[in-house]
C-alpha cells in the first residue's frame, strides 16, 4: 500500500478560485489588515504568501509593518483603529510577536467580527460550546476540509492529536469532538505516546519536532495530517517522517504543500465571510 497524497495546494487553489468568483460579485472587494511587528524571517515569508494568495482571490490587503520597538499601547491603538475602520473587514496580527509584547491582550483586542484568525476568546468560546462562532481558526478549519476529501464519515473515528496549542490542537480537538470523534490530545511530554498514536484512525502531528512520527507510531491504514514545518539538513520537513510512513498510511499530507496552503485559503475564506457578516448577508 502506498499512501494517498492529500494535496493541500490543489484543494486550496480550488477554494481560492471559488472565493475570487464570489468576490467578483461584490460591489467592493473585502479588505484584510495584516499587522506585522519586527522582521522575523519566517513571519515575513508567511505574510508575503498571504498577500500573494489574497491578490489571487481578489481580496485587498493593507499591511502595517511596525518596528520591533513598538509598544503594547501603540499596537493596541492600531488594532483599535482597524476595528473602527469600516473599510477593513478582517484583522490579523502575525505571530509570534516580540517578547516584550503581550499577544493575548492584543488578540483579545481584535473585534470578534473582524477576528478572521479565529483566536479571540469570544469565537473560541462559542466553538467550545458547540455553537457557531463568527470564525474558526484557519489551520483547524483547513484540516477539517482536507479530512473530508479522504473520509466520508468522521463520527466514531479514533483521533490522536500531538500538540495542544491554542492555534491548532485545542480548536481542532473541539471541531472533531463536535463531529462525534473520540479525541486523545497528547504532546511531546506525553508518556507512552506511541501506544496512543498506534491506535489512531486519524493522527494529527503539530508539535514542531522534525520527523518525530515513524511507521511504528501508526497503525495500518491511518490518515496522517502533518502540521509541522521544520528545517532539517537544509530541507523543509514535517513532524511525520514521510518516507518512513508512506507505505503504511492510507493518506498523508506532504510538507510543504499540505496544511500550509490550506491555512492561507481558509484565512481568506474567513475574510470573505467577514465582509458578508458585516454587510448583513449572513
């Protein structure tokens, strides 16, 4: 058996084309405000990718690139201005922020109606209550979309997550629980982790450890979602050792070209949704 490749780039391109068609019917293009503090190399790349994809989808981006000496008060003031700017539909603050800034306070300051990253406690709280939030975090939303391309039924599936972050692990666990999956949330300090992962119908790795998951960690026919983006020996790789597991898994996302493009696509889908919400069309 050779694993089916879950081509995130192809799925994302289809979503972007759909967004572009929908945006073309609007009287005004949606606008996404991107706030970037400092010159972190990875963050610069991520922001560039978001701007490029937005342009392809017909969405306007407004980049606020601030110095790494920006104060908490200055950043909060900018967020507040974006909240009250009716021409701006979505706001994201590129993480991580410099250490002297309190990211939680900044995220909490974004209007829930413009929180297209889905990190504001109002949106995460609604999700936790199995109610519909304004927005769901882009990476978990992208993963759910990808899973639907390889399995018709999530209910009853045994899912193991490696990683319990607020950005991926926790919201994804809630989404899957709301789909009646059986969820086990682990992390890199979990004891006997292989015993747990080897029973998973679906395994999601989001722990940031290069090639951590080997073939003896998974069961035959498992669906593998690799959220990790690591650099090893000068090459990008995920948290799952792709070459080691590809003949044992039923389906797997590649790195790059898997979860990454889907995250950007879902962010832009959220931005389009924000426009509709703010104009009373949802």
